[in-house]
C-alpha cells in the first residue's frame, strides 16, 4: 500500500509540474516577409503576424518579399523565433 501511495503522489507531482510549465507553446507559420525591423529584431509576415528574432539570427540576410517558414515559441504575448527557413 505504501508503494502505491508513493507512486500516486509522484504521478500527481509530475502532472502538476507539466501543467504549470505550459507558459510557452511551440508552433510554426509560413508566409512572405512583409517587413524587417532591424532595430527591434522583428519580422512581420504577409499574414500580419510579427515575430521576435534572437541575436543569433543574421537579420541582414532577411529582406522583404522572401518566403519563409518560422518555428516559434509563444511566451506571454510575444512570438520568439526558434528556427527560420528561407525559400529561394
């Protein structure tokens, strides 16, 4: 009985931890870059979605009119780019 109680407690703790760390969600989007803000490190696609780039991205390589696929995490109200593929 003691082992079953311990297992149930561990499962409840794991489930609670999984639910509490759900603040960031991953997703992807695709479209054509409508604008690049090099100062704010953001890009906006033709569908109106704006994404924040990290300092790791070569912002100078991005330009308007290029088709991309963006992988991102949503943290709060901000979409943070985790990966970006350029179609040429």
